[in-house]
C-alpha cells in the first residue's frame, strides 16, 4: 500500500534537520514551567490509574520521553523519522526508541497505560485526524490518559529551509474545541485543557489537552 504523501514529506524534513533540531531544543523544557506542569499532571494520572508503559508518539529526539522517565514513568518513544530515532538513541541510550507511524501503531490493543502526542499531530491533514485518534483509543488501556500538545490557530505555517537544509514542511495549527470534538468522536474524553500565550520564538498560543479513555 502506498503511504500518504505527507508521511514521506514529514520523514524527509525531520531526517534532514535531526541533529540541528536536537541541539536547538535540547533544554527548552527548562524554560517552560506550564508545559512541565502538564507533563507532570499526565504522569500523575498515569500513576493514579495503576501505572505501566507509556508511549511518546512523535518523540523526535527524545527529550520529552526522557522527561517522562525522570517523572517515574516507563516511557518509550516512537517517531516517523529514522534519523530522529537514531539521535534519540545516541542521546538517551538507556531508553527505548522505535520508528513508527501514528496512523498505524505496532502496539497491541489496550497495551498502553498512557500515550502522548506532543506536537506530533501538527503535520497530519485534518481529514486523517479521526484515524489517528481512533488508533490512540485502540492502544490505550481502559482508564488510561492521553496528552496532546499543538499550536493554536486556523492557518498552517509553512517552514522553508530550516537550519539551511533544502527541505520544507507545513505545520498545521489547530483549535482546541475542534480537537476535543474529534477526540470525543474517537471515544476519548477531554478532562482538562490549557492554552498559554506565546513565549519568545513562538508565533501563536500553545494548547495542551488531557484526555482519557473511559474505564
């Protein structure tokens, strides 16, 4: 089966910039207390539900996967880009990272105690988001939490030649209410949401939705 074109484009983009991206954003969470608070809330919800394996889906270079492990979660990372996964493995050799797509996860039904898509739904076309959320619902155990993060807006941002590399990609901004509706359509309930104002280097507000697969 031929894969959707956006997957090939996204993979090529992140393969090209993996090393530069890791260097640029390695310590970004240190300056984002609200983001860390949502990650902390997610970790507590996983533990309160009984704990277990958590997947960071669209993990990039692995910084959030490592943060979740530091919070006490047995988390591992999945990413579309082989070069991002290679970078994550070099940076965090003690952790597990795998190449994969959120459209079709190589995870058994109900196997995850929690899942995170941290700025990783932003390259998926709107019409494919129901498939992504249905897949997240499938792999989550009953009662397991989900955390999404994304930029808020209606118009995509086109990024061209990042770090001087000859690649480009569209970043789809989303509206929290619409994402909450799509999650509900997939059987996932939104428990909390945070929208914070842009910080230095950010062009739009940033949204975090904490969801849950009903028990």
